[in-house]
């Protein structure tokens, strides 16, 4: 059913007007000029002891594109998000000294209400557009509050114990994948859950990292 839902969304998106979401011009949902202007080299950052590779895309552009995907179902934009994510993923693989064939890519699950509202996971669609496939081993263990109005301490408390691992991941090398990182509480809780189950979390990849006060992509 998720596959059929994705196909339906894709063809519905084809019927929508194709104007650039950043400049409102051109004949594409994200014109090449805006894409190039918003692009850059990926970089390595850290969340505590978790290595994070962030795409070089302009965070404001990433957030704008993500909002059109999340709020308006413009899933074709995931092709462009994938063009930003792919170099960051390649950098993470290089940093970890591993190939894509020998690592599991894991996306922290969205709250159940987000799935019910959208019917798809934007980060999963984006990752699949790179040619990679996520391993669905993390599940929501409980309900949690919307993160947007929470400070860093509240976010960490809100995410504590939020995920549970389903399936065997003992000894499996893992790279986490997310869209926008603010405090990093989601990635750190995913890391804790996976490592508690025996996984080897090598690092994480994200499209953008933005200050907490600018987080508008959820």
C-alpha cells in the first residue's frame, strides 16, 4: 500500500503547475538556476560523539522545498532533495570507510500523526531517489509531542525512549538519515535505541542543520 500511495501522489503531482518553488518562475518545480545557487559542498559536523554529514545546500532553500513536499504533497521535489543528499551520503560513506552495500541506512520514524496526514515519509522518498533503500527497523514506541514549540531540553525529554528496534541489528553497521537537524535529539535517540540493540552506528546524514529558532520544516 505505501508503494501505491507513492505512485498516486507522484501522478497527482504531475498535474500541478510547474513553477519553481523558490523563484516562482521557470518551467520546473525547482529551476536549475535556483538549484545551483542553493547548492554547495557537503561538510562534516558533530552531535556529541555522532558524526554528521550535512549537505551543502542552503538551509533556507532546503526548508522551503521540504515545506512544499510536506504540506502540499509536491513529491517530485524529492528528486532535487536527493541531488543535495547524495553527496552528503557519499561523504559519510567515505568518512566511515564503508560502501553502501555493507551498511544499513535507517530513518527515524515520523510521529504517527504525520504519517496519517501525509501518507508518505519525505526523507524515505528522498533517500530512494538517490538509489538507496532504507532499512525499516525503528518504530515509534509511544506518542510524542510536536517538536516545533519545544526548546532543546524539552526536545530531548520528548524523544527519550521514543523509538524501539524491531528485528535483529546486532553487529550491523548503520548510518542514520534525516532531513533537517536542529538540536539533534531525534538522531541521538535513534542512535541510543539502535546501539542498545547491538547496532554499530557509524554516523548520520542530513539535508540541513538549522538553529532551533529557525526550525520550520517539521
